[in-house]
């Protein structure tokens, strides 16, 4: 029982008789032989009103709670806004807060104390202290509604209960929302997006868009990674589809500095400080760079690394799908020759070739890896019949509309992009490894080329 409660203290308290509890009790008492005055009935009602309850989720709603529910919804919204935390299953969370706040409001309304109970033994950590300070601000609309201030003991209890319910919720820390914009290439945008997800665990990558689609939805994002400059107020980072480690490090720091996140810098500084205690650093700049590489690699446990069990490049690339030439040729003829093995084996049809040619002719086509490789591909509604990869190697450079010096063409026929990330990543590795490319271009027959690629992958 709450300290100091007596039947007579509440005889003059009018107000609780409007509650659902009073109405229910009034009906129940009339079914008994008890003869109770209204003041006694109000007192019993108050015992229910001021007691915390556990209520299973029901569809029952009371008009008397509508305003308090609105205020709790406002409280939770302000909490999310100030902490950048999104509460999953918000309706259930708000219902549980209502279960606590409703009796607390009645205790405050009728000046009832929690008595000798103390939360000091439970409330000791700094996280709760922060939550208490936040609650003092979040509770103001409810205090204004009650026209009474929450005493410290009630505020402590509310903070503890709020934190307890929060710890039992699945919460999603809101990360900056990023979008990838690629001019016209499905595969390249997929590779860029997966690569950036691996590089930036701090960001939430929601979509890959064409330029046109981006301008329709840019208000939904916080930053954009793009292969071409965009007319946007969002922070934008122009990137290459395939980046070296140094380019990744540079991009990572630029992005995190823009967002005010310096987690890696802090980790590097701590590691260097520890190393300095036990030895002399002869080249601090080189050490910092090596530590940055190491920490970056430690984060690379996302899509590409998890794709180790997926089929390798040579699962799709057969020895008879390789064509080796040494002649001057137009880019259109080169793409057609590269696609010929796939057409002959009924993996693609002529529509695939026509759509790839159409894409490459478009301004800002970005279906290139490195300096010497082109990867013609299209979607499944443009002539893809089965899965496969072919390869054309020309010892002479070919000038494409948007890239000069192409010598390697990998036409890709995929039904499901997500299952082929390992093979695509291996093509990217081949295309950016200058030493391997030089060796590949010295080979004189298709069988040797295939064996070299098989050893590399």
C-alpha cells in the first residue's frame, strides 16, 4: 500500500469516479452484499489506479487514456529524434510505457508518494544518469498536461522503466542513409554498392539508382556515391567502380570526416600510442598507413568475403568460351566476337548483343573494370537464356566510345546477380592487377589463358 493512504483521505477526492476502473468496480460491488460508501469505492479505485500493472496486448481502448497516449507517442518520437535510435515495434513499446505512466500520473495527481522505496541500488551506471537527464526534458509535455511536476523518485522510476523496456526492444541505430548512383550499368552499380557496404559499416546503403531516378528520391538520403558529378545539395563522393586500397582508405576518411565519424582514426591513434610505449617508431607515416590497411581489412567480413562458397569465375568461363585475336578491330565487332561463344552455346541470343551495344554507345557508360577491361552485360529480359561468361583478348588495343585502350572483354550472362559476386570480384581483381594482365597478354593460346586464370582465381 502507498505510504499514508487511508479511506478517509480521499473522501473528498473527486475525479477518479470518471475512470474505467471506478465504473468496473461499481458494477462488481453491486453484485455483492457489500455496502460501501462512494468514498470507500473511490479509495479502492485509487489502489488500482496507482499500481503498476502488466497488461497483455488487447484491442481494448479507453477514451480517458487518449491524451496520455498522444503525449507518450510524442515522448517516444522526441526520444528517437534526440538519440538517433529507432525503436522497432513502437506500438508495443508505447503500450508498455503507458502501463507505467498511467498509474504514475494518478500518483502525482493525488500527491501520493512512493514512500521509502529507493532505486539507488539499481541506478548506478552512467547510462541511466544520461537517460534521467533526457527524461527531465521528455516529460515536460506530460507535466504540463497534469499541471504538476514529476518528483525525482517518480522520474527515476520512469527512467529506469523506460530504459528497461528499451533494452528489451530490438532497436536499430539510425545510420546515415547512402545511395549509389551509376549512369546506366546494372552490374557495375551492384559491384559498387556491395564494395561500399564492405568499406562502410557505419552507413546504410538503401538503393542503387540511375541519375534520373536519383533526382526523384534524393530527399530520402543523406549522402550519395556516384560515378559522375550530380546537381545535388547532398554530400557527394565521385568514385571509380574499382578502387585500390589506397583509394578506399582515402574515400573512407573523406566520408567519415564529412559525417563527423572518426572511429578508425581514433583506433589508429590508440594503437600508435601503445606501440610508442614499447619501441621507437622510425616511420610514423608508414606505420599509420599499415594500421589503416589492417583495420580496413578487419572490417571486410561482409558480402565479398562471405561469398567464398559461391562459384568461381572458371565455373562460368569454359575453355572454349575464350577467343584470342591480334588485329585492329572496331569495338562493335569486338563485342560481337566476344559474345559469339555464348550465342553459339545458346546462353544468350542476339538481343543480348544488341542491348550491350546500345548501352556502350550511351554517354558516361561505366561498364569498365580497370584500364583495359570491358564487361558487357544486361538484364534477364534482354536475351539471357542461361548463365555463362565468355572472354575476348585482343593483343591490340580497342577504342571504345568512353574508354580507349581496351584489350579484354568479359560478356556476362547472369540470371541472379547476388549469386555471382565472387566471379565478378575475381574479374575485377584480374582487371586491376597490372602484373597479371601483362602476363595474360603474352599468352599465345586459349588453353594457356584458361589455365592461368584458373590458377589466379
